[in-house]
């Protein structure tokens, strides 16, 4: 993760973004999301909008 702090602003603003190294974990995170989705389907559970998994597909 990359963290940028803008202390000269009121209120202080902090922005986070994923680093190049962090991006190397995206395939693992996608597999974990897929496993979770498969588990929910197997259990017959309907989940709401899974924004974390959907967001990781666009990164």
C-alpha cells in the first residue's frame, strides 16, 4: 500500500493506493474471492453486491 498524507489541508487528507508490489497479490485475492463466491453458491446463500471481488477484477 502507498499512503499519501496532505497535512497542509484542513481537514488533513490521506489517500491510499495499491503499490506495484501489492498488485502482485491480486491473483491470490481473486482466487479467494472466487472461492468465497463458490462457497456461497454451494450453500445456496445469495450475497449482496460483492464490491471487493468486483473491484479486484478491474485492477
